[in-house]
C-alpha cells in the first residue's frame, strides 16, 4: 500500500507541474480531477485482503465478490491491474441522466447535479472501466450534453452579467470543474475591461 | 353466476394489448406496446416468460405451437411456442397490421392491416396468400368462420364485411359502425366473433350493444344489450360451449350474456375503469382473461361453473356423454340437450380447473407445479389420441369440444376426496442456481465463484468465473453434453447432465488444482441412472442419482463409497469433510414438503451426524437454498425466506436466524441467497425486484443482510440484549466444532466473542438488578463465567442486595470448583509449553500496559487472576495449535498469517492505523482481556491513568510534581484533605455507574498522589493508594482514618517479599519524580502562581497539557 500512496503523490505532483508551467494562478483541470478522485465508489474485488490503514482512513476488508467502498483513485488502480470490477455510481444511469438533461434544458438556472464531480468521474470511469458500465456510450453522450448545456448557460450568464454591468450575480449548483473552466477567463477579462474603462476616463480615475 | 374478479397485474407498458390462451389453456399469452409477448403460467406468475418480438406488438394469436404477432415494423411474425424462438416472417404490409387470428384448425392466419387490406396466409407456406380488397379504411379486426368458408372483417370505414375465403369476394356488408380515420381514432376496436363449432352466428359489437347475425341469410337476428351499461363495446368473445358471450367495453365493463335467454348474467367492472382491449376465454370455459389499454392483465374466474347449481355431477356426466352423441349432428345453438351438455362439461371439467387454481398459489419456481401440469397434459394427450381415432368421420368443427370432453369421464367417476391434498414433491435442484429452463442462467453461485450457462441459438456454453482470481482464471467451456448441474470448489468444477435415449448420464470434473497434466475426467453412470444432484467437498465429489443412490468419488476420479438414500434427493452440499443431503422422506400434505436431512462426516472420523431427521421448513414452503456457512455450519433457507442454521450444541436443532422477507420492500421482491458467513455475521444475497432469482445481465450486485433471531420483544432493551446474546452464542458455536475436528481457530476472535457475551450478560444482570428481579439475576449469573460472577457479586453488594450477593457467592463457589476440576484434568498434559506461553503473555501484557503506567505496580490478586487465566489460555492455544490448517478461512492467504504473535504485530504496526485502545494490547492476553475491561472500575482506580486520561482531574497529578516549593506545602495539604474526600466519594458513585456502562473510562486518580509529591513516599503508602479502593468497596462507611487502619492490617498480612517489592517501587518512583522536576524547572514560576491561586483550575490545565507533552516527548 505504501507504494500506492507514493505513486498517487507522485502523480499529483506531476499534474501540478503540468499546470504550473502555463499558469501559476489557475487551478487546472488535472487538479480538479485529482480532487474528484477522492470520491467514493463501490467495487467488487476479486482478491482478498484485510483492512488497510491509510492516511485518509481505513479501507476494506476486501472480500472477493463482495462490494466494498473505496476512493476512485484506488478503484481505478485496482481496475487497471484487473483486480476488481467497478459498480457505477447510482446516478450514472441513462434514465437518471436523461431526466437531468431534460431538466437542464427546460430551466434557465442550473439544476442540482447528483455529484459535484460528475464530469470528472464520468471521464475517469468511462476511460478506464467502460466495460463495467452498462450503456457507457450513451452515458458519455448524456453527460457531455449536460455539460454543454450548463457551459452554454454559464457563458450566457457571464455575457449578460458583463453587458448589463452588474456588480454581482448569483449562480447556484455550479460544480468545481465548471467554475474552474470559466473562472480564469472571466476574471482576466473583467480585469482588462476594468483597465480599459479606467483608461477611457483617465481624468476621473486620477481624481481618486 | 357469481364469478371472481382477480386483482389486475401489471403486464406491459401502456398502450394497446392483446391476450389469448394456449391450446390447453395452461398459460396466458399477452402482448403489448412494449413489444414483448409474455407467457404467464398463471395470473400470480412472478416471472412470466418474455419474448421480445419488436418495438410494439398490436395483436397476438396462438395455435399449434405457433405464436403469430402483428408488430410495428409492418410485419407479421411467427415465433415458436413456448420456446419463443423466431420462426420467420409470415407476411408484410405497407403499414401496421392491426389484428391477427387463426382459423380453427390453425392452418391459416388472417391479418387485417391499416393499409385497408385483409390477408389470408397459410402458416406452413407463407407464399400461399390471399388478399381481400374492398375496405376503404384501416381494418380493425378479422375473424375466421369455424368452417373456414367465410371471413368477417370490420374496418374504420364503418363497415363490417363477410368475405368468401375461396372466391375472395364480399358476401355481405353492413354499414353499422361509425366512421373514423384511423385505428387510434376509432371508437371501438370492433373485434368480431363467430359462434364456435357451427359458426351459425356472427357477433358484432355495435356501440353499447352486440348484434347477432345469422350465417345463412346474413340477417340480423337479435341484439344483446345491458341497460346498466352504456359504454361502447370493444371486444366480444364466445364461450367455448357457445352458450355465453362475453364483451369488454371502453369504460372497463365486463359483461357476460346467456345468449339463448338474452340475459346479462354477469357484470363486472374493471378495477380502475380502463378500456378493455383484449379478451380470451379459457378453452375449458371456466375463466376469462382480459387486458386493458394500460397494459394490465386481469382474470375472471369461475365464470360458468355456477351456471348449473342444481344438477349433481354424476347425472350430468351421463347426460353429457349421451348428449355428445346427439349433438355431433344437431345444431348446437338451439338445441336444449347441448345446454345440459355444456353445463356438464364446464362443471365436470372443474377438477382440471381446480388444479390450475392450485397452481396459482404455487410459484413457478416450484418444480412441483410442473408435475401437476405434466399430469394434466398427459391426460390431454391421451384424450386427443382417443378423440382422433373416433373423430375421423366427424365434422372438423368438433375439434374444440372433443379435446375438452373426454377427461370428463375419468375425472367424475373418481370418488370425491375432501381430505388434505398431498403436495407434489419438489424437484431436485442445485443450491445457488436459477431455473433450468432459462436460456441464460446461473448454474452455481457460491462463495468460490459463479458458473453461468448459456443455451441459445448460437451457443451452448458454460462460463466459470472465480470471485478470487487467485484461485484460477475464468474458464469458458462449450457445453457439448448439455450439462445442467454444476458445483464449484477451490479445487475443481463438477458438471453433470441427465441421460438421453442414446447417451448415458455423464459426470465431468475439471480438476484444475491438480498438479499433473490430466486436469479432466469423466464418468458415465449406468444406463437408466440419471444424476440429480451433485456437490464437491475437499478432496471428494458426490453425486446423487435417480436410483436413490449417492456415489462418492475422489477428486481425482477414483470411485469411492456409495450408499442408498431413503428417498428422492432434493439437494446436496459439501464442505470440507462434511456431506449434507436433503431428500424426500415422505409425502407432504397441504403445501408442505416432507424433507429429511442427513449429515455425514467423511474423512478420518467417518460417521453420520444427522440420521435423516426431518428438516424444518416454514408452512407451505419448499427448500430454496441449502449449504454450509463459510465456517462449516449447515444452513438452509426456505421459499418463504426464513434462514435456519444448525445448532450443534442443542442436539443438532435448527434455529431460524433471519427472515429475508422482512427486508423486502414489496411483496414480489425476493432475496436470492448466495452465501452465509458467521464471522462476520453476513447473509450474502442478491436483491431481486419482482422475481425470485436474478437475471444474468446486467450483472447483479451482492448485498449483505444482517441476522436477527426472532426473539420476543426485541424493541425493549431486555429483548434486544437477549437476542444479541443468543445470536452471539449461536454464531460462535462453530469454534467448538472446528477445534474439535482438529482445525485451527482464531482464538483472538473467539475470546473477543466471549468477552462480548459476558458483557451482554453483565448488562442484562445490571438491568435485572435495576428492575428488582433478583431471581432473574441469579439465572443470568449461572450463564456467566467465574470471573464475571465475582464482578456481579461486587455489583450486588454495592447496590446493597445482600441476599443476591450470597446466592451469587454460592454460584461462584460452584463455578470455581468446576474450574478447578477441569484444571486438574488438564494438568496431565505437558506443562512446559504452557509455561513458555505464559511468560510470553506476561511479557506482552506488561509491555502493553507499562506504557500507560508510571508506577507499573499491580494488585497481587489481579496478578493471580491473570496468571490463572493465562494458563488456561495457553492450554487452549496449545491445543488449537495443531498443525492442521483451517481450510475454511475465507482468506486464502490466511494460513500464512501469524495467528497469535502479538509482539511481531506490535512491531510492524501501521503508523496510519488509528489505534483503538484494545486492538494491539488486548489481542495477546486472550481471555484476560475480558477481565481487563470488565474489571476496569477496579483497575483504573488502582493505576493512575496518566497520559491517556481525558478528564481534567487526571492531568493534575502529572503536573503536581513540577511544583516542589515548600511554600505551597501547607496549602497543598489543605487542598488535599478536602479533595480526598470529595474524590473518594466521587469514585464510589462513578465506579457504580461504570459497571453498568462497562466502559473503561478513566476514573479520577486517587488524590493521595498529591501528598506524595512532598513527602517521601513509603512502600505502604504506595500500596495503600492502590488498595484504598478495594477497602472502601468492602467497607463503604469507613472514614479516611479507618481506611488507613484497615490498610495497615492488610499490608501486614502480605509476605515480606511483597512488602519489599512495594518499598522498591516507592524508591524508584521518587527517582522518577526527581527527573521530572529537573525537566519541568522552567515552568516552575508559572506553577507557583497557579498553585497560590489554587482555584484557577483552567490555567493550570493548559499548562498541564504542556508539561505532559514535554514529558511524553522525552
């Protein structure tokens, strides 16, 4: 297990470095994904192991054939070594996702999402464990649809926020990944606009 | 005519549905807009067989094993029945077909479609088609004349037409319907019906009435209507006898007319008022199945049975046979005779019907029902043969009735028996398998792995998959022999098939764990002997056969013993050296099975443990699962969901430990059990929604259910604890069994279980004490071990129940004697090993405890107690340390795991492991842990809990030595005087509650510590501090001085050596203090301030933490 921790930490560092080259301020997608890996998921192991004790808490015991809850990073690790089957989370189901998609399309505001890391988890699980997830392709499409709808909404609201020159806005039910994708661009552009505006009225700003 | 309307069942998603019976009336066939055809064994069938025919199915017809469906892809398809295999496309249209129907002989099919056409197709040769053109709108329904001469059709253009099949021309047409543009817009489906057999009358639903037309003149002869019903009639069907006509309406009314009397004899309302769109009359005439537009299926039962209440059955039957002769040639419709005949028929046919009704109660899983059905079909077969020989010269339209009539005679001539009815014996099965008839099924699901069988068009194969891939990789076998039974163990896969006419029954074994290259062997059973059940044990395999024999094989294929069974086998299970067989020991009555069970010990000590005693099952249930728990205890589960486990300590009785039905959300949900474990207590099963067993896809997930013994009043604290206690006892019985049969057991877990049980007993004891039930207390004490009884005595004496304490004393004495006797017996065994063990344990215990003790001294009594126990432990350990490994341990790797090597364990402890206090220290001491916790109230008061203490007071003594100033001395002593009293009182009350709670919480340490800081401590003082508590306990009224006096007395009774030891300890402690003083010097000033203002406890506290930390660091 010590090896596993080591690997995970190294992976985290690598991800950080990658992000660090281009942007120092921004939290990049890989980091958000790293956070998402802490989410718990059920797996069915095909080996047996006693409880293991890690910094993050105790995991196991692992009994072959019996579902056990582990973090996604461990689940994927085991999956890649063919040591387990992953049981997809409850919300990862075409019916439920379709419902959410319809809801998302119907409403102007953001609908609550079953998991704060839905996008990351879908990507991770479908990339590594597609064989354990029924209708994997449909789910991928559905989640992408939901994501696109939400991003469109986000852009739209950002647009109206800027065009109406509002001071503040309220956006509920946004997930970390969504905030993260728009944050840097929005903040920078606001900064630039502020600069441009203040250059428009140099006299005024100097007064202050 | 009182008939019974059975509750509706959900069958299909909402939309148009259709229904029909199969030829014998054994199953109901429905189709719906979900594109599935379902075959229902009965209305209560939990698991109807589904055949997917398309996206939507509009109409279904069934005859001669051909299932015809009109599907949304504009085709009419054929499927075989009951297998449901696609058998080609009958015909195509440019748009949907709306209605399909067979002619009487089943050779032709008529189809009406939305492209205005009606087609007549030969079933055997679909190129032989006739197309009837003439309708000017979608065709609603079609109906064949029983003599195949005419065909009637209704259409959305408002017309009902009769066609001559031969010439394909319209013979008659009536514009009686309302026009509509499409089927969906039509007011009525207008299903037509010809009078069975003669076809003399055509019934046409027109609005709220049914119009009858004559065949010869094509004129209207009468109208059937009901004043109470004004709803549009959708469907009409004739009873097989032709006497009654049933109609279903748009608003959900079900009407039945006596056609001759033109009387409405039965009115039923659909329970939700949905539109009835499909109706079918059972071939025997006793019941009507109907479906609605919401996809539900319903049944009217006893429809015609009540129509002849006056005549007795015997006279009827004679009349019926007489009538049969005549009615062959007579017109059925107006003849009076045939009326009697019909009644006779419907009535006398009721035994068959009754059997069907019984079937409804049974589940389809129940193999027994299969037999009942077989019997029925057997009769039918006979009859149809007879009928065929007689029938040669008869009219073709006799077909329907002659098939039904013959069973009348044998059924009626039998004397009427109204006693308890024998239950058909359940069929043999493999535990953890789904029914054999499924195309994709689980052949075995056990704790080792899963065996799946596929038997469809392309493939007949078996997949073996192991839960633990370390055992073996997954296997894919082609199932050339058609194996139906499998079992799986860690060593091998065993398969067997029943014999056919040419081939003998075979047993095949894939012995994957063997070390040579031949990993497979096969054995043919003698001719006429079929394998019925099989199982694998450790190193052996057993097969039960149809000749009531059990054959044993070695795992390598050597034939071993064989023996006969007293009855037909139901199932077998093997585990280690144990073989469990369940068989029929007699005939059960009224739904009960009569099963016997044998448990045979193979291996070295061969014996029969259970000699064919009856296996208890719930009422009206059958055996659903049988096997061993992972810990080798036999366990069985019946169809009602009650799990029973063998209690070896109570003369091999069966104790119910769980009812899976209690965890089910709905009535039709079930749990399909795949395994049972006793430690941890887990019932592993698969939740199945709406069925008894899971489908192979999607792959079902295992859930875990807890056990709960059905004790009384488990809502009360008492009942709860009783249940917990007995559950714990029951589920730890296997340790005795395993150790007695020479397997290694985990003594750690066992001692933990014992501790848990004793704790529960103590809790119950305390509860009974509170409730003033002293007799009950004594009863409980009898279940306790000696040590706990002494604890109970203390508890009793403290709560001033002297009578109780005395009684308990007697029990304690008795127990001590018993213990003594046992020890004497055991002493004969070599002692050196136990001594060695003993010293190890002592050492470990010191280590574990020493860390939390500053003055590491202990009460001598306790010491003795421990040594005693450790001796016993050691003996136990040496006994269990036999070289045989326990193969049942779930963890395959566990044999290598060091079992009780606590020192090692301590050494490689994981730094992340949250140290739950007992885990490391308690494990080695084994049983002593029991007393360790239970004695907590005495122990904790004796030893000052130093660093682990959480209460504020406990920190004070650590701090005190840091303030050595003489100035504070007087103050300190003053403080101490009051504190002593206060705290000693507190202790008393606290320790009282502690015994109840049984938590090893830290009690405030004796405040006498305070004085020790200043005065040089003597050995006696040290001793007194330790023992003050027990003195106080024995004499609760003592003042401080009295305590000292008493203590003096006791101290003197100690031996010189012990006294020396105490004074040694005193010395070493003062040394320790000196060192501490040096260390804590910096804080002295602050200490001083705090000491002077003795009431500022809080400030003192924080610094106490600091100092404690510093000390700890060192």
